[in-house]
C-alpha cells in the first residue's frame, strides 16, 4: 500500500509543479506585457552529493521560471549512483522547488538565496520515497551566459551541490 502511494505521488508531483509553473508564467507575462521580451525559463545543470540513508551522487538538469520579483519556481531531475553497504546501485531524484533570491536585480556580484520544496528520491534500497527539501545557496557573478551556484541543505539527508544556470539579463 505504501509503495503504491509513493508511486502515485512521484507521478503527481511533476504534473502539479508543471501546472503551477504554467499558471505563474501566464500571470507574470500579463504583468510584464509592456517590458522588452527576455527568455523566461532559466535552465540549469547540477551535480549533488546526498548523504541520506544510502549515500548517493547525482548529476541533473532543471529549469526555473520567475513567479514574482523575488521567487523562482523550478523542477530538477537527477540520476546517478548510490552505495548501499558498499555496493553500487542506480539512484535518482525529482525535486519541485521554490527559490527566494535576495538580490533579484543582480546589484551585487554574489547573492544568497534560500530554497525549499518537496521531492522524491530513489536510492536502490528503499525505492522511491518522498522528502522535504530545504537549502541555502549563493549565486555568483555571470561569466558570459553562465552563473555558478553553490548549495548546502537537506532533503532525504544532507545535500551539497553545485550548479550552472543560464544568466538572465539584469536579473537572477
């Protein structure tokens, strides 16, 4: 019964996040109708180490969109390897996140942010399970069209990650 509930939530989570992001995107677009058009989505690639019940390393991709001046909504999907009892097995996760940026207009070279959300993590031993996610991060200066980010937080265990996001003109 529990496995069926987790499987349902692992399907419902991405669909719900996509619906929320689409709705927020339409609202933001309506508010910014008079502004010059800039790319809305901010893709990213990332690498994370999750020291959960079973330690794992993931490489992933994600995308976020502005929900307001200070808030970005995003989804990350990652896959990698876990090491239960010294063995290697497949691992992965899906995260739905809201990121609060302290410096949305890119006034400083480095800017902190906080993110939180929900996710589903797979480690080969317990299969899929739901997790709450919280992280603190810092986003660096843009280098060309790329912005580095460094994070530490929790979500199934301690998480440490680095990411590269597309730089957005005049905003984070």
